């Protein structure tokens, strides 16, 4: 990594490293180590970063949103402390292009893989902590994620179609939703398709660039169907007879 590329990444992260080697370590994927025996992967940093991230977000929502319940705090934290959310943050700061990947992984679209990006984001947070301490890590985490936390805290779970569908299904006493998901296309351009079943019957289909997005799109359709049932605008038996399934799509 050139000095200019490093400085540009530091600017996007919002933190300038004193020890450059910590940042470089956070960017090393295990596939790179397979081709460079003297390199160390970022996997240990991932472990530390995950703990730091969970602590910072938990502490923040505890103090910032004291009127929420424990369950709501958990929902807020879960909405941002997950691999897909972290991958979105990583994309936003151009982290993928800075990663050290093996030739095969790079050729296979590794710089866009949700798991690799999410893990690397955790590793970077750990690197900030090791370089600058707890306050530096806290500042970086909240700079990158506070807006997402604030959005989730407005109505915990309400912006998550899967959570809404689950709650509606429990109220209707029809059991938990079940999802069927499959992907199609090369890794760097893969698209996912999901179908959600309620009480064994397909009630919504959706697609997206990740499994989560496809499931959310399907859940949104199914939640709309359940709401229609609640106000008596749709006859369930008629839907069963027709086997109607709608499709939603999320393109992120």
C-alpha cells in the first residue's frame, strides 16, 4: 500500500495511525497469507474488534437512549453489529480495494464479499484500539455507525421487515416465518432470491444482493399480506386456492 493510499483510507476512517503496521495487519486476509508465508492474517484482530464494537454500541445505546427497554437495546445493537451492516460501512470507506487478498480470492470477487468486508471492518476497529486506545476506537465506531444507530433507535425493529413479520405472525398465532433462499450468478455479481412461508404456505418472494436483503424483501410482501388479513380485505382461503405469491426486490 502506498503512503497516499494509506492516508486516503485513514481520512475515510477518520483516524491517523501512529503505527502503520497495525493498519496493514488489519487489511491482510488469510488468502494472502497462503501465498506469503511471512504474513499474518487479520483474524485475531477480527476477534478483538468484534468485542470492542459490541461494547461501544451497547454503552452508547444504554446512555443515549435510556427510555428504551432491554429488548429494544438488543434490537438496536443487532441492527448495526452484524456482518452485513459492517460490510456496508466497509464499502462506504472503500475498504475492499485496500485489502491484501490472494490471487484466487481477488479474482473471485473477494473485495466485494460481505464476510470478508465485515471481518476486515472489525479488524480495522481493533487496529484503531491497539494504536490509539479505547476513546479513539469509540470515536471511530460512532463516527461510522451513529447515524445507523439513531435510525434503528427511533422504532427498534420497525425498519426490519423480518422482525415485523415475525411479530405479526406471532400475533396471528400461525408460527414463525420460514425462509427458502438461493443464490445465482458469480460471486462478485451474485443475486439472492428468497421465499417466505407462513404456516407452510408461500406468502412472499423477494430478491437482493445479499441473503438478508432478499429475505427482507420477501418479508415485506408477506407482512403486507398479513396486515390485509387483519382488516379483512383478503380471504385467506382464496389466496390458498390461487397460490398467489408476490415478489419484492431490494437493490442496494
